C-alpha cells in the first residue's frame, strides 16, 4: 500500500463524497468498510492510523451523524449499515467520539428518531466502558503537554452528562442517564481508569491522575458525593488493602483535586468512609500537606457546622488520631472544642444541636487521646471546664444543663483518674445515654465489667434453686392418687389486688384545723405525713372551714420542708396548695403573688408559687370544676354498677361490665355516617376564673423590673423569669372569655415588648407563647381595635423572630403565632381592600 | 371475646356477723349439732364469751360463758360426740358438752403457761384422743392423753437450742405411720418437728427472724406454711427422712400474720394479717389470689368450713364470712 498521507485523505474525501451523494447501500457499505480498517490494529500502518485518528476522524463522524435517518439506515437489510455506523463511534478514539456524540445530541432540538438513536448509541458507549478508555487516555496524555481547552470541555461533558441528556430527552430520558445510575457507573469507570494508570506506572511509563482527580472534584462540587463515593470508596479500600502502588495512586488522586473542590470531596469522603481506618487509608497525610484540607477537617466540619452524624465524627476524629504526625492536630482540636464549649456566649447563643455536636466531639477526642497527652494540657482543659460547667448549669434549657453535666463528668474522670469523680444528678434521656455510650469501655478491653457479669451470672445460678423450688420440691412427694387436672390453676382467677398498699398506722386528721396544727407542730412524722396526704381531699370537702384559715394554710404549705422522706412529697404539697387556692382564690392568690416578690425565698419556692397559680387557674377555669369535690371519695370502686357487681360475685359468675360489652357489639354492627351525633355535650358552667383573673395576673406582672438584693429577675434569675413569662401566658390563655382579658392582654403585650430582646431562649419561648395566648384569648375585634398598634409591633417582632432567632423552638413558636395572627385578621376582614 | 380480661374487682363478704361486742380471737366451724344440715360457726371473744352462730339464720344461737371474762384464744370441736374444747387466758382449757342443747363445762384442764400459744388435738374415731398444749416450763410443750388427762410426755428442747416459747402447735399423724407428730413454731422463728412417742426433735428449720405466729400443715403433700411477725410467709416441706426443708418465702405487703389456715381441700391458703387484711393464696403455687380488705382492725383468726366458706374474726368486733372459689 502507498504510505503517502494523501492516500488517507483521498479515501476519507471519497467516503464523505459518497455518503453525501449516494443512495446505494452496497456502495456506502463498501466505502465505510474500507475506511474502517484504519481503526484496526493489524491492517493499517501506525502512521496512517494516527493520521486518520488525528485529522480525519472527527469530520467523518460528523458526516456520519448528519446522515442519520430512518431511510438511510434501511438502505441495507438487517441493520448492517447501522451496526457499521455505530462501530465507528465505539471503536474509534473515545474522546472524539464522545465529544461528537454529545455535540450532536445538544444540536438536536427536541425528542426525535435521530435523538433516540444517538441516545441509544451513547448508552452503548457507556456500557462498553469507553469512558474509562477516555479517562485513561487523558491521564496518559497529561504526562505530555496537553490541550487544556479540550480537557476542560471533556470534563464538563463527562460530569454534566445527566443534565445535558435530561434537558434534551426530557420525558424520554433513559434510566442510565439518571444521576442515580450514571454516577455509580462513572465511579466504576474511574476505578477502571485508575487501573489503567496503575498498569502504566507499573510499566515504568510516567502518567498523571490529575484528570481523574478533576472529574472526582467536579462531581463532588455538583453535590453527587453520595452516588459516586458510595461505590468508589469501598472499591478503592479493597484495592489498597495490600498494594503500595495503589495507595500512592490514591493519595495522589486526593491531592490533585483542585482546591475549590477539596471541601466537597472531604465532606463526601468522611460521610462515605465506614470508619477511621478506611479514611486514613484514603487520605494519607493530606491534612498536613494541604492547608485547605486542614481547615476543612479541623475547623469547618467541627466548629462551623453541625451536620456530622456520630459515625462521621468518629471517622473524622479517628483519622486525626490514627497517625503520630496528625495527633498534635487532635490535641489542638480538643483544646479549641473545650474553649468553645466553655464559652458562655456560645452556651447562650448557639443552637442546641450544635452544642450537642461539640459535646460529642469532645467526648470522642477524650476517647482517642492518651493519658500523657491529656496531662500535658491539663491546666488549660481544667480552666475551660470550670467556666463551661458554670455557664451550662446557668442555662435554663434542661438539655443544655444535662449536656454540661455529662461532659464535665467524663472530662473530670479523665483528668483526675485517681481523685473522687465528679457526679451530677440528672435524668438520663436518649441523648445522654448515647453520649455516655461513646465513652463506655469497649467490650474488648472491659475486663472488670465482664468479670462482674460472670459473677452476677454465677450468683443467679445459685439463687435459682431456692426461688424456683415451689413445684420441684412438691412434685416428688405428691401422692399418686391426686388428680393433677383437678389442681389446675384455671379456676383460680386472681381478684384485683391493686388496693394492697402499705398500711399507715397513725390516724389522719379529720378536720382542716387539726391538719394545719399537725403540719405546723407535729413532731410525730407519721402523723405529719398522714396530715399531708389527706389535706387536699379535706380542703375540697370542706370549703367553708378552709376559707377561715386559707392564708395560714397557704403559708404553712409554702414553707413546708421535707424533713424525712415522703414519697411524692412535692406533688402532695403542690396538690394541697392548689386546692387551697381554688377554694379561696382571691385571698390566697393575693398572698402568693406578694410572696413571689418578697425577700428570702428560694428559687424553688418562687417557681412553686408560679406553678400553683397556673394549676389553680386551670382548675378554676375548667367548666364544671365543682365536680372535683366528688372525685375525692376513695377511688377503689366505681359507684356505678357496684351492687350489680356484688350480686354477680355472689352467684359465682365472672363479673363483666355488660354495658360495655353491649356498647361494643352495637358499635361493631352499626355504621355511622358522621361522628357528631355520638359526641357528649361538653360540661358547661360559669368560668370561676373570671372574677379573680386580675388577682392572679396583675400583681405578678407589675414588679418584675424592680430588682432586690436576693432576687433579680432581669439579671441572674432568668430561669424564674422564663417561668414567669410562661405562667403569665398560661394565665392569659385561661382568661379566655373573661372581661379582664383585654386589659390583661394590653399589659402582657407591654411586658413582651419590654423583654423582646432577652438573651435567654427559654424566656423568649415564654414570650412567644404569651403572645399566642393573647391572640387566642382576647376577642379579635378588640385586639384589632384597641390594641392594634401593639399587635402591629408584635407582628413585626414575630416576623423577625421567625427568621432570625438562633433557637429552633423559638422559630417554630414564632411561625405558629404569626399564622394565628394572619388567621385572625383574615377572619375579621373577609374582604381586604386591595 | 379475646380481649384481655381485667382482674375482677375485690369481692364483698357474703355476710357479716356482729354482736360479739369485743374483739374476735378464735373461730371454728363445726357441723350442725341437732342433725341440721347447716354448719355452725363458733367464735371466741376477748371478753371471754363463746358465741355459737347459725349460718342459716345468721344469728347467735347460744353464748357460752366459761372463762371468767378472759380472752378465748382457741376453739375446737371433737369429732365424736358434741364436745367443744375452748382455751382461755384464765389458764383453763374447758371441755363443753353441747349435745341436745346443753351447754355445760364437763371438764377442764389447767394450763401452766401464760403465753398466747394455742393448743392442738389429734382425735380419731377412738374415744381416746391426744392434746398438746404449752407446758409448765417456758419452752415446754405438754402432751396429754384425753379424756383421762394423763401426761404422755413433756417435749423440752435441749438447753442450748434457745428456741424460746412455743407460739403455735399442730398435731398430726401420717396415714402411713402410727406415730403422732407435733409441729411447733417457736419464738425465735423456727419450726420444729417433734416425734411425740419418743419425745425428741426430728428436725428443725429456721424460716423466720421473728416469732412464728401461726402454722398449718398439709399432710398429703407434706408441705406446711408458717406466718410470723415479719413481712414474709414461709413454706417448708417434709421429706421421707422426716427432715424439714425450707422451700421458699413469700413476701406480703405489710408485716404481721396472726394466723394461717389451709382449706380442707388443700387448694387455698388464707392468712390473717395485722394490717386488717385477709390474704388468699393458691396453696400449690403460692400465687396470691385476693386481698380481702374489709376489717378495720387487726384480723386475729381465719377459719375454713368443709364446704369452703371462709370466716375471719377481727379486733373490730366483726366476723366476716366469705365465699370465694367455691368447690364445684
């Protein structure tokens, strides 16, 4: 064959000409066939092949694409022509074929035969693994000075393929081109491309992974980390297991990711890595080499965000702890974390989830750090801890307090392993258990705990014979004549034994005055306790006698101390105080509200006062509250049907509530079209709270801004202030339909306005619920008539809160209150002027 | 219906007998005297009177006054003849003849012990019967053959046993063996099995830390139960080697059990509590079945009739009669 370059050029020109003009299938087939041997390895000379690939391939492909139509493909039977046509794309240089294909797809407007054919070809292209070839070629070329523009274009097309395709194909899109399918496939192709790179390197030829890194980075920036890395990470981890070369390739891969993609990639890797070991295998010492990576790993993920889950945090901190070079970073991180944890400003202003995030990170750091490393920075840690405990315990949000206690306990145990441990009392909830589980010793090194377990198991084993011998010992001595069936348990159904309580020997007082005397003077603890237990019932039963001594009684109850343990002391005391308040609301409420602002009370007592006022108001405002007195008969047996039950027992029949059974049967056989008919009428009666609402409300709201030596609501005692705002809100809500509601609402709105920028989230929550209560309780027309300006101001504030408050609960409350306000306005003004 | 069945509410007593005018300390059911089908209930009170109640009319038929105003602590009828034994705190055991409407003391035995220990009898069809009662010495039990009142033996524990006073006694005789045995609960909380004919201790088990207040024994199943001043019931069994063995304890809510009785059909166990309550247990499994909260003072005694009726006597001067888990 003539080696002159013109031969190739002539052949191509001839082919393009034939394609353009000829309608003869056989002719086209033979021309294309002759061109195809330039693609093959064996038949053509390397120089010819290279010339064809470099200069003539793309024009030829474009020409082929332009000929694509149903008529043209059917010039030869059985799809021979189509097969030949496609083979040019699938066997020729991958980058050019890919670019021409994408270009053609983009150039085609709307779904058509042509577009579908091209899409199917692209699908075959992807399935055939040509992308890996493409990536591999780019990597090999990069060793030489390449063509950055072409690479940029390829990069864009490879990564954004799902977007292009779905734009073009719209509803006709193929499943493979959806991101959920495409990116896992791309991950496989990446691994294959890396394999090509690794093989090339093994062959001693230089090769660069930069292009693969760029693809990886770009995919991560596009937010497809989960799809891509979910496949890529396990593959790489398996390959790196015992291969140094692969490890180098992989480290190079993550190092070459462009700076702007580092954050996205690291985030994805931390999420996808199943544990710290895999993460440190993948990343190597990236944090030491790359400033950006160090910033992301040690600051951004830990301090500026809180979206890391527990496994992610564990991977991240474990990665930092896994290498001696990186451990100083971990120590640094712990110091900074503790500093942040201890800062009172963070405790007050950061959202609770972020505080939890920091707390967890601290505990994990403690687990990873050794004794010696901790001792080096002990002083600093102690200082941060002390400040932190103080500010956490000051918080009025229980989760924050608990968080402070847990972290402080664990930290102090690590810092002073020999000293007495710091111990707090707190209720364990899901979160604290989760956090404590973090620091619990792993089963592998838990020597003492397993020993204890086996000991307890042994003791159980020795105990069982003694406990379980009821039947064992009787069985052998039972005479043969006894019929076991007669002795079956079935005939002995136990009766209700819930009334079987501890017997109290001392006699309970029967009169209010005796009770009062017993509570004030009694040295006899049993009598004192009995008096406390019966007091609530007595008060409800004898309101007249109670009114004579109501204030005295309230005073005694408020100052009652639990000198010896009494089960449910607080509930008993509060119940009695509520009963007294309900019985004589005006005087007792006056007494309690003045005591709230008096000197020399503990916070507990002040909070108790608020609780009692709320509960009493609730009791008073409940329709038909006079019936509570009836409930104080001994609750052992229901009044209704008692005689019937007794009769049925005499006759030996198992008593069942026949009315309930009949009801049930009727209900199962009856179909109801609406539920309304079966509903009971609500109990109704005058709102007893109406007359005394003012006595409860105004004395409380008037003096909150006058600090005293021992009690400063606007200062340190913000916990009580929070309770006060909640109480005022509750009182407002309970004053619905009362005449004083409007003036109460006005006063409360002013109160809210004065405190609206309070730093404590709990106080703000109280304010928001108070606003909601105002909206619910004050009649809408009065609200918009007399209080319109205040309401307008409050709405502006609510809108601000809903957007900007750092506390999630506050935002939710604000949104709710806003919605309520909107609804009120809509109802009142059905036709708003345009 | 497959719905879970709630436990039935607490039953009420079938009827209540009032009129003893003092605390009831002992109860005993016996078959009707004058050939009537209805059983009688005998009660002994703090004021020294024994009332005989008809369960048909629910009225007191007769009142026996033989203990000079001192508390009657134990009542027992003998199977042959219409004879009643009553033990009083006046240190006398009286034998009454109730046949044909008579009510006279025909004989009496002098008690030497000031304790509260109730006596026990072992009486079969023969005219001779055996009586065990607290003896002269603090820790002794005296066995008499009746009606001749001849002393059979005195059961005196060894000096170093430190059992304290006997608190409750139960004479029984196994079907297989001719030798009578005595179970005695002592002040130190132990239950001792005596072989009466040899006069020696067969076995001893310490199952309480407080004095044993009452015990009962099921000779067929060879299991017994005892209650004490503490919060627990103890169940023990007797094996073929005549040795007592603790089977377990059963906690109750309040301390103090004054009396325990097993129903004659050996299916139920009733206890009289210082906490004013009568507790019913399933005897084989010791499953708690009911807590009868009716009395307002300490319950001193419980008794079962042959037909399963339960009576309890209390310091509130009332006798409540219950019909629970009747035999079918």
